[in-house]
């Protein structure tokens, strides 16, 4: 695609086409119940969004509170690779939230458009768990674990926390956090108003309207209205969703397997906790 292709398409009477890739939910590569935000699930949709010659632009429709830093990085990297290969502009449109890994992916776009009430930011890394060491003692349960490697029981929820284990975890989190910050700085550049918000990279989050003021995002708008203002009222939209796994297509997640129900319930609680951090 060249800069002259959109003009040639108008001369030939072809309506502008915008590919739309919805990215809704917690980011991660596990789970059987619904399409999840992982590179494996999104890769076919992203390829189909970018590759057609006459696609004018690609829109990422994001509504995610975050999740896996690995999948966030992989998805963001694939978006940038395809944008460079096809020379197509990428615009991210945020619905309720683009926080943590959701914001990581949004930064892969050339522009980020939000609702004034969207939640954006949360540039940080979090680990959360529970400690059950006293509970199993009261229940008369004996924990039996045998390892080869002194640190294989790192952060075992059935053992008291150790200072050295916490320090080890924080070092890993610090490494991930630095990569996140480097990515945001590289993608947003001089648009960031760090002087106006010294804690920009400390895990805080803001409304979309405030995000515009801080340079975390670019403008307030809505997908169809914005793209038609830019490319004309005849603009067409191709919506390309994530690929569902075999288990989802066959409905295996509803099978009468207690293990599946337990796994689904625990994952639902975990996902609910991630969303609830942003009041959603």
C-alpha cells in the first residue's frame, strides 16, 4: 500500500475499508470457556485485517484490564510487524478500559482514541495470591512436598512468606516493569507529559479525558464516527474476531466434567478480580 492508494480507490469508486479487530477480555493463553486474548487466538484476525491490498486502515477495538505481560508483548509486536510490512495506519479505540496489558497493546497503534470515561494507564506489574499456612494447620492437614532445587517452593501459598522469596519476585517484576516503561516511552515519545504526572509509570490509572491531557492517549472519539470523518461516509467496516479453540467450537467447556467446572469457576473469580480493580 502506498500513500496514493486511498486517492486511487476514491477515483475508481471503491469505498474505503477499515478492518476492525475487537480485543475484549483478560489477556492470557489459557482457558476453555471463551475466546481469549492471546497471539495464537488473534494472529489469524490480525493477518486478515492487514493483508488485503485495499484496506485503508486497521482499528483495534480494545476493552481489556490486562493480564499476561508475555501475550501483551507478543500481540503488540505482531501489530507493529504487520503495520510495517503493509504500511497501513493503526488506530486503537478504547471502550471501557485499556489498562496494564490492555494499554500495552493500545500503544502498538499509531493513535489511541478513547471515550472520556474510559480507564487508561496502570503501567505496572502485579502479583496477588493467598496464604493458607495457618488454615491447613487448623484443619489438621499435613502438606507433603518433595523438590529437587531449594527454590522450587518459591511463594508456596501453604508456607509462610520468606523475605528472600519476596525480594526475588520483586526483581522479576522490576525487570518486566522496565520493559513496559521502555515500550510506552518508545511508542508515545514526546507526547507523554511526565512533568505533569510524576507517577505516570507507578501503576496509577486515569480517565480517558485525563489521559489525553497527559499524552497517554491522543483524542476523544468513537470508532465509526471518527473513521467516517476521516475517510468519508461510505467507509465500510470489516470486523474480524479472535479465533475460537477446538474446545470452544465443540462446546466441550460445558461437558459434565467437575474439573472443568472447578477450573472455570476459579478462572472466573480471577478475571473478576482483575476487572474489579478498575471499578468494572
